[in-house]
C-alpha cells in the first residue's frame, strides 16, 4: 500500500520516474529545478518494519554545491 502511495506521489509531483520495483521497495526518479533546469536524483526506499513499513527518501543534486534547499523540500 505504501509503495503505491509513494509512486502516486512521485507522479503527482511530476517527477520523471526512471525505475520502480515493488518487490525491492524502490523507486528512482529525477526532478528538475524551475530556475535553471538542474536535475535532482531522487531515491525512495520502502522496507517492512514490524507491523508497518519504513519510508526513506533521499535526493541529491547532480551539479553544484548548493541546491538552495530544494532537496529538503
């Protein structure tokens, strides 16, 4: 259930979903900044934990030293 919600959220955010695997609990996507069109790589991992699931989302800019807070957003 959490995998489907995460995949839907990525699509609604208009991220370019590059790959997804329900079995591995992994979604990989790319987002593009509005100002200069820089690419940010996003990885979503979902793991079973107890009676629920754990969601981990990480993002990293491909270029530059600062993302002006975009990844945390």
